[in-house]
């Protein structure tokens, strides 16, 4: 959301700046002469401004640094780090050689926790507004607090999957973390998130995010259900997964966007498939205000764009040869074309294997939108899911991927999670596992299956969700299919599942010293 509300809610930017000030003022909250005006002049009697607090939480949630999703997702067998360049420890992380002093580790940990604390700040502000609100205002405040809990949950979910045992802040007072005597285990974090989603759901609107008119794309009850399902999946509580995903399916609110290729581009923004997106916008203008994610790390270093002047990328994120061959072996068409940008050098390398000497016509260094992906040193391929065709850039904007949303959870994943849960022994009444899988396959032009096994679903998730938020990597950890992660010279073992705690955080929180996560 960020400045998607720029005309009405411009002051939201200040809210994140007030977070630290509010912590220092917390001791004064009970002073009658101060309780209507503190933290930089916030007047909590102006209950119409309560929306600014939740917009501030969205602002924090969507302020992802470019390194955060890359570090979360680079270790799967669907993707490689781009070789060469100035981020050698990023490449080493992809090879399961970890450096606790690497700046990306500390940045991911620190900045996600800053944003989690911002969510607590927002919730505390909303509670103060509720003291002066009428019944309708109190109810709206309850909804906003529930939304903040959902955004806080997905952030804690991400860092717990990366590090395992992590802190669970309970307020905006970060000093409380210094008094922690035991770091919550990953399982405890996941159960906490499940409990939080159960608390939040009754207060959330029961609709698609794109149906919300107050905060378009904001979280809904289905977003909370999806996070509950994800956390339950990490706990291998497959009946809970089936129950939560089944509720989303049975709601009838969601459907798959019909065009897989365009799903990841402008036409797919906030589609009926979207359950949670990071939202960005150029506001339809070629200059001036812009809110965007830095997509350059995903893009090819060299290209000849159909629209001259469109910037290229850095080449840090490469679909793996293993993934490409897997997709070719399955006869994938649109999902492969969408997921991978090919260079001539990459195609030639692929064809050195006699089994792939003849390739489908869509395997080309020129996309269907006319952008030519030139050879470059760092990688053979680039991620198509993070690509926005240059002809979809708003005239005047040149940044790679400008105006592109970043999808976090989509309905296709819900269908596949539901199907997996059923093959893992759960029961469900929404669909059969085969029906759920075939919905996903049909959208991609793949033939229907007469029945499905767990292996079928694992493969379907690989094909459907490759390059997205490390979903493949974390599936392989959960299913203990470690051999899949030992590929192209890599050797994975279970002790490499989690990153080491950043040294900067160990120095600040000695309880992390020596902790085996």
C-alpha cells in the first residue's frame, strides 16, 4: 500500500519514523495531561486518523529491501545465485557455505524485526485511538489490529523458516528482548502464528483482497487462513492444513488467473488469485511519486529491450538447469516460458546434453513481448517471474520491473497445499486431491491426471511455484528430501537447513551465542 494512498494518507510515512519515539514515550502513556498528545503530536481523540496507523503497518511490511526475498529463496534446487560479481557470500550461501558476518544475513534479520516492531507500534496506536472511539470505531480498530497481526505473522514466518528458533516480540518495546531467557523454537513460533491467526480471523473481512475498497489489496480472512495453513504445514499438522485451505477453497472467493504468463505481469496485479501481494505503483505517471521494489537483482545484465531505454538488471538470480530440464521433461510450455528468460549461451549449454538437442520454439532469447535477452557473464538464464516486459513499463519509467507487484501467496499454492495435505492422510470435503491438482494443471495446459500421489504433488509444486520465495527449498526440508538439494556439485545435509545467526545480532543478544537452530 505504501503511497498507493499518497493523496489521502501522505502522513503515513511519518508513522514509521515515530516508532522509536513512541517507545521512549511509553512511560508517559498514563499521564492524563499527556495521553491525548504524544509521539510527535499524535492526537488520539481524532479517531478518523486511526487508519493512518494501519497504513503505517502496511508501509513497513512492503518496504522489503532487495536482498530480503533473494536471501530467503536462493537455496532451493529451482534457482542459483548469479555467479561472479561483488556478492560472493550470496553465492556461497547458495552452495550451503554460510558466513555469519555476511551483511545480507544481518540485514534480513534486523530489518524484518524493525518491521515487526512497527506492526506492534501500529497496534498500540490503534488501541489508544479506540479509547476515544464510538462502537463503530472500536470495531474498525479491532479489524485494523487483526490486519497488523497478519502482516506481523508472515514476516515472523519467513525469518523462522530461515533461522528456525527466533524471537517473538510481544510489544514495540525492543528492550524486552534483552530479558528473554529462552529463544522460542521454530515449532513454538509456528504455533504462536497459528494462535494469532485464530485471534485475527473473526475481525477480518471475508472477501478477496482485491474486493476491499477501503484498503485495496489489504489482508482478509483468507490471508489469515493461508498463513495458518503455512504454519501448520511446517508443523506437519496436515489436517489443520486441509481445514484451513479447504475453507479458502469452499469460500468460492478465489479463482486462478486464466493466463499464467500475464499473471506475473501488469494484467495479473491484484487478480482473483491474489491472497497476499506486496503492492507497488508508478501511479500511472511517467515521473514523480513512485513506490517500487528493486527488481534489478533478478534481471539479466544485458538485454535489448523492445522499448529503448528500459534498464537491465544485475543477474543475481538464475533458474537452475535442473529446473529447466525438469520442466522440459514434463512437456511444460507456458510455465517454463514464464519462469525462465533464456540467453543464447544458456540455450547452447542446454543443448550440449543430447537429450535436449531439440528444443520447443518458445525456448528463445527473445520473449513473446520482444525483449531480447543477451548473453552476460553472471548467468545462463534469468527469472521470468520477476520480469516485467519493457512494453508494460509506463512511458517515462525505465527501472527494471517498475510498477510490478510482488506476489507472496496465491490461490494456486492453496490448492496444492490442500492436495498435499490429503495425500498426507488428512480429510477434506472441498475437492479431492486430484481435482485440486488438475485445476492448476488445466490453467497451464497440462493434461489432467486420473489420480495423484504425494510425488505427483511435489512435482506439481516444483513446476508451479519455482522461483517463488524459496517455497521449493522449504518443502524439501519439511519432506526431508535432502538429496534433491544436492545437485550441480552442491552437498546438502540437515545441519545446513538454517542460516547461522548474524554475528551482529549475537553481539547484541548474547542468548543467541552457541544456540543450535
